[in-house]
C-alpha cells in the first residue's frame, strides 16, 4: 500500500514525464484498437457478403457431392429435410438449389452456362436474390418457364429482358434436356465469374428440365448468428441423423476463401505486433530516462533503509498505473473512432475484389476484441519494458547515487 502511494505521488510530481509515457501508450492502444476494429469489420462484411450473397452459412448435400459434384448426387424429399432444418434453433432460413452444366443459346450466339434452379420465395428470404436483379423482374412464384441471366452471360449472348434463351443439358434419366425460356431479368451478384455463366431457373422448371422431380443437389442454410455456425452445424447433423447427408459450414464449403482470410489475418497480427513494439520502445525509453534522472532519489531511498525489492516494485507500479490510465483513455478514443468508421466507413480509391465479391467501402466494427487485445498488449508491454529500468533502480548503490548530481 505504501509503495502504491509513493508511486501515485511520483506520477503526479513528474507530470511531463508521466504525460509523455501515457501518450505513447494511448497512441499505441488507439492505433491497435482501430486496426483491429477496422480489420474485423472488413472481414465481417466480406464474410457476410460472401455467405449470404452466394454460398450461405451452412450447406447440406448428399455425401461426397462437395468433393465430386454430380447430377445424380441428390437429396431426395428435400422439403421434409428443409423443414427439419428450419425447426432447429438458430436457423433463420433455408433454400434448395439444383445445379447442372449446359449450353445456352440466344439467336445465333451460344455459350456454356451453369443452370441453377432456385426456390423463388425461399431464395429471396435466404440470400436476397431480388436485390441482385438489375434489369427486369424476379421469378414468378410458380414455374412459368422463365430465366434470369447473370450480367456477364447476358452480355456474351447479347440477351435482353423479354427475349428467349434455349437451354440444352442432360437429364438424370440419360435423355437430352432442352427447353425454351423467356428471359425475365438480368442479375448481378458482384462476382464476375459467376455472372459470366449463371442462368437461374425456377426450381420447378429446373427439375422438369433435368428430370429431378422432388430432388435437389443442395440445401443452403442461413443462421441468425454467424458466430454460432459450428454449433448449429452440429445441431443440424444431430437433427437430420442421416449418414447419407453431409452438413458443412461455410469454412469447409469455401476452403480456399477461408484459407485466404486466415492468411490475411496473420498479416494483420504482424501489423499489430509492429505497432506495440513501437509503443514498447517509447515506454522503455521514457521509463529508463526517468530512472537515470532520479538516480539520487533512489540513492536516498536506499540510504534510509528501503529494500531493493521495494524500489523495483515502485518503478513497476508507476508504469502500470500510467498504463491503466492510458487504457481508459485509449479505450474511449478507440471505441469512438471505430463507431464513426462503422457508420461512415473508409472508401477505397478503387473498387477491389475479395473472394469474387466487389467492395468499395470498408466499415469498422466496435467489439470486445478491439478493446481487450490492445489492453492486454499495453499492460504486458509496459510490464516487460519496465523490468530493466526497475532492476537498474533496485541495484543502485546509495553512496554513488547520492553523489551522481
């Protein structure tokens, strides 16, 4: 207790030195907090766009479909499977899809297409498909042989809303599947590769074309809290209790995307380490100079009987008290800046693509990580860098120190 009182007294007695030390910590904490908040916010936006816009949070397939997709690997009676999934706590929406490769022709122009059969109503609830329509309209509720083309595909085929497209593929019964569809709309998903080949059909029309009545290839699941994906994945597996089905979270479905994000996060961690190293060096310099300036003071303390351990803890306490005060100020600044960036974001000079999705403005996020990690780092850095000056102060010889000035 006495050591703490003396530490407080020393901090306020040397205001200039204390302010310089605190500023180094506050700047480091704030930079680290904003760095983490903006990084987490950017990743959250990317994941949200990538999952809700394309693959969903969880996918259900017949076992082995992800490793080797096939027209014949289907989920039979998917409606009942979907209803079971929809009843699991944490599931916000689910939607079935049918996939096949084919050939699309508009007039004299032809190209390879990916036929994607979607449930008109459920796809809107799950992935906001209606928001992707940039021209024309979304599907009718009932299948009426309509098609929605990706923006890139429409450009390649010189297709327009109101025109017609002929699709040729292979039916599940081995027959040649071909049909004429009216082009109801043009869609833009934000992924140029997908938009270059995607031809969306009502799931009823796709099942009729591919002879897949009552079957689908994939059930996409959207959860209410993306942080609970793994827990909900296990709940779905337990609820379905079907060894013929694979239930995979988005991290498994999009392995390459997930690994790229993890690599980026490792790069961010290196950035945070560099910031805190700069802070640590600043604190070390300030504390060491403080010890050198107060050599005679420590000599007097030793001369009146103060133990080396008490002087050691005195220096440590001074630094930690300043660190705690700096954390309080830094937390206020960091949270405020992150809050502003979560509203207004940071606009990039040019549009960039991540995981096939285009982004222009990145937003920050106010979360516990952006406060806890900098706080722990500042305290640890302050404690570690104060060890050497504290040891130096504790080893001062009284007679020599009192003659120093």
